[in-house]
């Protein structure tokens, strides 16, 4: 069994694309996902931010040895730590900011992530110890803004994306208006494949040098050692400039919950994977076993159809035209309604701002668009919904197909009330909860 076939059969895979010698040889999307759907990159965003630093360095608007404090004179704390004064752009790139703890959650809760990063304790010499830090990557985005007078997304749109036929992407921003440097970017898998090919070709795309081969050589080479763990295996111990290094000269863009772009210069190969929780170590073991060591990679272009759960026309009149009030919750939903829409229905999750509306049917799966969270911001995005119903229960399974999120919403008729249940398969922001409501 080839690498692509195994991935497709064994794991919760959304999309898998592989190019070999510049040709697309594997393209798989498991319904309801499509290869044209933009996908959340999570921390793969960090590597794209690194490309912006490379372009800015090539243009001479910044140097990797520039001191970070020089870009933020108005955002510095009253007393600037000596280690902070020594912090450079290069230190941020190699995830070695000189802090002993990652204060991501605390920084995320503030209204100015840049100020909060600069105000934290810098306990050791920058450049000495690896500390994985999303705020460090965010500061790189802020540096691009200060050095170029453009946001990170606008800078990359002008100098990279449009030259590659990539539409200006959806990219989240921080409260202070800075493009998120460490997460928040969404791109279609086909565009990630283009970026992988750009990296393979040392910064050249269609005979145009978009990023210097010198910078990419540095970015994808060993700059610092990551902490060693017993089960490190194919994950590798080295780190470049926002790129993870693997065995055999391979390097990776990694994102949470099984998002991966892997580049193998030795095999002239790019692998793009989006999933709902694949374990990266298992993917890499399979990749090295089938592709690196045995060269097994059968061409395959397919879309696997999802088998919807059987449904029947059950009466849910017990839910119609009721307003179910909820207490405080992570969704910020104050009330729940189910209304009839012709032969179908709509679940309305009422909020003080915009409500979440999900169309569903009791006899078939449905597609639609509604608002839902990505990393830290909400966007209107496509969903796929199937349902199961009985005389006293309604369950909706909602796939937000631009993300790995699958939401399950349940309504159950009790003796004198209704039980509302919210569940989500994974994520950093939302959490399951259950409430009894009338």
C-alpha cells in the first residue's frame, strides 16, 4: 500500500496533496472537504512569516542582526531588561528569545500583544535556548509592519502571493491591528503546494527569484537544537528560522491538529496534509518508510464520498417555536431556537452580536455558511451538516470544512425541560458544555 493510500484509509484526513518533480501525483480530498477549500494553517503560519522576513532582508529594509528594541521605542517597558536589549530578529526567527516560559495565553488575553511580549521577563541570554513561542513569531510580523509600513499580509501579497497566483488570503489580526505572525492564516492546500515548490526551487517561481536562496538556505538549516525527548524519532531535533528539520535533509511547516507541509529536496517532493488530529510522528514514520526508504508513491487523484448517517422524517414539533434560554457559556449564546424553513429546518444560536444559523434537514445532509471561530477570530465559513433525530432527541454534526473542527449539537427532551449539549472534537478556544433549559 502506498503512502497516499495508507494516509487516506487509516487517518482522519481532510486533504492530501503530493508533488514529485513539480508534477501533482497525489490529490485526495475526503468529503465533505475539497482540495480547493482554504484551510487553517495554525502554526504553519510561522513559516510564512519567516518568508516575509527573508524578503524584507533581501530588500535591505531590515537585517537579521537588528535589535528588536529598535523597532518599538514607544512600546518598551520603563525599565528595559539587558537581555531584551540584546534580542535580535534572528533570535526571534530561531525561537530563542531569552525567556524561560512561554506566556502565550497571558499575552493573548491583553489588548496589545507587542507591548505584552516586550514587558515579560527575559531570564537568559537570547540565542542560547530553544523556547517554542507564538508571541515571538507575532513580533516578527510587527517588525515587518514597522520596517515596511505595510501589514504582513499586504507585504506578502505585494511581494510573494500575487506573483504566485495566490489570492490575498484570510489572515487574522491582533487587537493592536498587527497581522498575526504565529497563527491565523488560511490558504487552500493547492496554494500550500505552490509554496512548497517555491522552497524546493530555492525561492524561484516561474523563473522569477522571489526570495534569495541564501535566506532560504539559512531558514531551512540547523540554527538551534530543540529540547530532546525520548520519542523524538522522525520529528527531528533541529530548528531553522521558523522551520522544523527532519531526517535526510527534509524540513517541515507544522500546524496543530495534524496540519503539515513537508519538503524533501533529496526526492524533489512536497507533501501537504490537512487533517482532524493526525499524529505527526505517525505521518513521518510512514513517509520515511514508504517514500524515503522504499520509494513507494502511487499516483492517485480522488475524492472519497462521505456516507451520511441514515435519516428519517421524525417529528420534532416539540422543539419548534420554543426559545430555550442558556446561561453564560463559551459560545456566548443566550438562546436556542429551531424554526421550520419549508421542508427543512434552521437551528438558531442567538447571541448579542451576530447569531449562528445552521440549516439542516432530517432526510439528507446540507451545506451552508455561518459564522464560526478559527484561531481567535470568527469568519463566515462553509459547513456540512448531517442530523439524527428521534421522538425526543435531535443531534446535528457540523463540519466546518475550512478547519479541522467538527461540532456536535444535541437537544434532548426531558420531563419538563430540554437538555442542550455542545461538543467539539478539538481546538484551543471552545470547550464542551451541557445545560438544562426551559
